[in-house]
C-alpha cells in the first residue's frame, strides 16, 4: 500500500512502453508523405469530418516545417489549425489504445504492473492508497490498465471497479481522448480498443485541450496544483521537463512540502543543466539520487520506495 501522499507526473515517455508514440513521433506520423498507406488509412477519415484536403495538407506542411517537436506546442501558436490538429492527433492515437498492449509484455518494461503490485492490497483497503496522478498525455492507458486489473483481481463489476479506481485521482491537464465506457458520463464514450470513425474523432477532439497562456481558470491545472501542494513525494516519469510545462504546474510548489524525484532517460546534458538553472531551488536535491538516467520500471523498482 502507498501510505504517503504521492503524485506521479507523467510525460509522453510514460506511455511509450505500451506502444504509444513520443510527442515527436506523433508529429512525424501526422507529417507522413500523403501517399503513404498508413497516412491514407488514418487521415482519409478527416475529410469525412469536414476538413478539406487542402486544409489537411497545409496543416501537415506547416507543422513539418515549424521546427517544433510536438504537435500541441505548434498549435499553441497556430490557432487556425487547432481543429484539424486535434482531429489529426485523435486519428493517430486512437488505434494505439489496445488492451493487449497493456498485458502482452510481462517483462521489466511494464511499470504499470509494478505500480499495481504496490497498490495491491485486500479489496476493502484499496481506497486507503494515497496516490494521485497528473498526466500530460491524451491516452487513457493507465486508467484502463488499473480498471482491468481491479476487475480481474477482485472479481468486481464495472461499477464497483470504477468506484474503487475513483479513489486515485487521474488528472489529464491537456485533456484526453474522451471518457471510457465505465467512466461517467456514460453517454457518448470513446471506448478503448476502438477503430477510428468520424464520430469518435469528433468526440475525442472535443476532449483534447490546447493550452495557451492563461491557465488560472483551468480546472485540471488547478486540481493538479492542489495535489502537488499536499504531496510528500512528487515523481516525474517519462517527462521532458519543458520549462513551460513546469511553470504551468507551478514550479514554486514542487519543493514546498515534499521531495522531488524523476527519470531522465534520453535527456541531453543541456536539458539536465537547464533543470539546475531554474529560478527556484534545484528541484532534485541530489541529481545522482533523485534525477535518474534509467527506465521508469528500473527507477521505480530499484531507486524509489513507495510507502
């Protein structure tokens, strides 16, 4: 059981072990050459959503030549492409949501499985876990995983498993592809394991947020701030430490009450140096112990203690 207030803050790297693309790979998939087979299969449906082929092509070209490494970063500055951009992201991401990908790899890459082992207690005690999750990802893979294992471990109905899982706040600060069938409201869900359709892309697009400057009235970020402020442990997993994202989380809050940990796999020396130069106290007390250049599973299993 997790007994201390712990917040996991997830970046794109947290979903990569389960087949999802990084932010840059998502951009690359959208910018595929128009004659590529996968491009045609995924993006022909955008025309049925009301987007002209010329609009789709212009968006793809501008995005490819923007120098940005993520689609949402591009859309923050090019508001005229927000609708087609959100639809394109939904068209790429929905096919990646496959339950089999959450369970087929039982090796040491499955950090969801390890997290579940730390949460797993007698069913009547599950809601005593002191865990919350703030994610910058649109996919719903973690909640789908936890819902599925709750059902199968404890032989629960969908309603009872969902009620148990509600004790663990999962905040998607940039929105999500939609609510799942077992999540309220129960009308117009975007189910896991879906094939892309005009209707699902339209619903998913409505649930994706492109954040601009002012987040003071944003419900999800305000909820994230409250969780961070009350946390004893804050753990960044698969996070790129983009300064804007850190500022939106409220970097002055990060060391107020708790200790901060994080993975740094794939970060450049410059990115690590940037963390040390933030205009607050260095986030990680000892970079060798708290900012770890390893996979998420290895970090949680070997370097971090849930208590």
